[in-house]
C-alpha cells in the first residue's frame, strides 16, 4: 500500500493527519504543496480541489482512494487501522 499526504507547512490539520498515521505505524510520503507547484497541480488533478490535507491511498489491489481533511474514521477504514 502506498500512502501520500498532500500538505502545507502552515496547516494544523496536516500535522494531525501525519501524526495519526505515524502513531498507527503507517508509512507515508509527505508532499508539501506550498513548496512545489507541480505537486499542487497533481493534488488538484487527483482531488478536484485545493484543500489540504489530502491523503491519497493506493492499495494492494490497485484501487485508489482520496481522503480530504482530518477524516480519521475514513482513513482508519481504508487503511485497516483503529
């Protein structure tokens, strides 16, 4: 499973999502969109909007899921974490 978190350096919810993932032992790529315009464009392409945090999950079956915000119930369900 591949997990990417699109975030900014000033977003408190981004910090919360990344902390939650770390506490659950889930490895993720942190993509700072305020420092990388190409990454910001990729996030908009995937999500259809500019909000952060945006977590992109590619599971072992090849399915993809996007989760906007600090949505722990949805992240927990998709990642099999409680």
